[in-house]
């Protein structure tokens, strides 16, 4: 197991409410130019959960499980910045009060934090129920390899993934597939990867087959080649990022499954080892 600074990290509360889906127009324009009426972000999504396929749903940017947001924009900024994948979440109001789950991702643009709860708990929940998260993980560093920027991941989940040092200063991470930089779309150019996500573009069906995108699931770990997320999102040859699939495929041009980055290096110090079971559901206890 790699040594980290996890004992020095701060665990702090952040909170939001289950956010109703929103719609300013009934139509979403697909990459084929056609208007469609589809479910999209927000709410409680009962039949889509982490571990399920993120492809093929009749929807757009579908968020598995529960989507939360804070009405105060500054507080929502902190919620989206500090919550990390794997953090414990607890319902603190409504009929499901006391139910526990865990954070599965962060979705930029709509600025939602996504949470898994058991199905019987979902049935008791309602819009505006409050959810408290024990945020823990931002500032995580691997001792002796500070060039690798860790972000958005609970330190316990990081340990459970089984990241190993394969040679001095080089780590190996289990991933289900490797994605080339030219397939990364919406969200590219963002000023930080410590919040939100960016999308794998899925408009080219041959690429979807070649790189295993058709088989991706919510929660899968993926390697992004030549993708630098250390200080914003950009193309940089030989850089490497690791991310988690957080939302579904999309119909819009330049969009697709969303990736929240959990580590990045602007030099090739991160290697991927293909493991089709590299999904957070297999590492969260």
C-alpha cells in the first residue's frame, strides 16, 4: 500500500438537498440535429445506479441514484469542491432520515453531487430532503510522488483500489479501459478538475467499440491518455489522468459519459492495468 498524508486531512461537513429535475425547454437537440424530449439530470433516479451500464438509456446526462445541490451558490460551490467519491452521505430529514450512502461523482454545469443509496431507502426519499456528507479527501498526496495530483477521492477508497508503485515514482492503477485525448469533449479547458467532470465524446461509433466505451458502467475507473488535469483540463502529450464514470451517455454533440478525475500527472508517472472489475462498487466497503 502506498503511503499518503491521509492522517493530516480534514473531515468536514457539507450539505445539500435532493434537487428536482429542471427544464427550460422541453427539447434537447441531438448530434443528428433532431429535437428529443428526454429525462435528464436531477431528482431521484430509481432504476439507474452505480455499477449499471452508462450506455443505452433513453435519457441525456442521466445521474444514477440521488442528485443533490445547495440553494446557496457559495455553499453549493463548497459542496461540489469538497465532496469526494467514496465519502459517506447521510439523509438528515424526511422519511428516510438516517439512511446512509456514499458519493459516486460530481457533475459540472448542473453542479450536482451524486450519491448512491439502497433501493428501499430511495423509496422513502423526496425532493428537498437534506443530505449531509462527511467530506474527506481534498489535499491527498502520495508520499514521495507529489507530482501526481490526487483529487475528488476518499482516502479509504484510494487505499482499497490497490494502487501500487511499480518502479520508483511510478504507480499502477486498475482501469477498465484507456481513452485517447481526442475523445475528451465537453468540459475541456475548465480551470480546475477538483470539481465537476468532463465528457468522453461518443459520436463516433467505431471509436466507441475500439476503446470499449460501449461497455462502460457508472463507477468504472478509466485512464485518460495525454490528458492533463493537474491545473485545469487540457491536452498534454504523455500526461495521464485517472477518472470515474459519473453520468450517462448523452445525445448532444461533444458530450458522452462524464468523468470525474481522481488523479493526474503531467508526466507519465501513472500506468494503467486493465481490469474489467475496476469499478468503485468493488472497492467501497
